[in-house]
């Protein structure tokens, strides 16, 4: 299964990027995850949407080729970051490559709620007509106090979180396979 991870932080030392890379490494026998870079996407404008820059074409192409999308979101002012919304806006136009593409969500913050509010907003956005991405129900991965749960090498050191991730990954694979069966019917 080929998955693209879209991380909503472009910060060099982003915890969310570290979380995405940890998931990529830990579950590599079960899924092939490519962590995409949204740093170089221009700001979306309808003026350029019909002939977008090459960064946008490449980004859309990678999402189109993937079987599923893993969203790894920070929380900015109780919502998703501007860069993540911008990336979704690009994907929601043109070939609308997210329509029907299965998704799942994770997020990490230093606060206690682990991006719960941002993830609620992201769920709403994924439901919009131009996005329409079926989302893994339940399995809400809120990694709070992330700075205490990850070491300098980017490994999650908090055993309950790792165990929960193990369960979520298996649940995602089962749900994805069921979705694929339904699509074939
Ligand atoms: C934050 N942060 C934050 N945290 C949170 O739990 N709820 C929030 O609403 C906000 N709001 C917010 C706004 C802005 C503009 C910034 C820069 C930060 C803190 C945020 O969770 C923290 O910086 C994370 O480390 C960001 O994720 P990355 O970059 O580590 O992946």
C-alpha cells in the first residue's frame, strides 16, 4: 500500500514531521509511506489554478498516485496551519485528486489536547465537496506533550502511544481493505 503523508508544519524541527517519519520507519513492512514536502507550494489563487507552477503539478501527481493519505497536523490557533489549508486548497481544484482517496489523521502538540481542535476542523474540510476524502472512523491520534514523548533521534519513547499507534495502523489497514472491496462491488 502506497501512502503519502502530508505534514502541516514546515518547521525544520517539526514534531509532526518527526511523528510522520517515525510512523514511516516503524511500519515500513506494512506500508510504503512517502512524506511529502509542502514548503515550496505557492499560495493558492484562482488566477493561476489552471496553469499552476511545477511544484503544484508534482504535488498533485504524488497524491494522485497514492492509495491513501496520512495527514499529520499541528494545531495553530485552534485550527490547522495556513500551509496545510493552502495545500488542501490546491488539491481540491483541477483534477480534485482527493475525491474518494482514503485518509487518516494524526497530530502532535506540546499541549495536553494533542491537536484535537485542529483535527476536528480537518475532518470538516475533508468532508467538503472538492475534497470528499473518506476518513478512517475513530482512531483519533492526539499526541499531547509530544516534547516529552520523543527522543533526539525522533523515536517515540512513550510506550502507550506506540502501542496505540500499532493498533491504529492495523485498524487503518483493515478499514482500507474493506473500502477497496466496497469500491470493487
Ligand atoms: C501554536 N501552538 C499551538 N498549540 C496548541 O496546542 N494549540 C494551539 O492552538 C496552538 N496555536 C499555535 C499557533 C501558532 C501560530 C504557533 C506557531 C504555534 C503550538 C504548536 O502546537 C507547537 O508550536 C508545535 O510544536 C507545532 O508543530 P510542529 O511544528 O512541531 O510540527
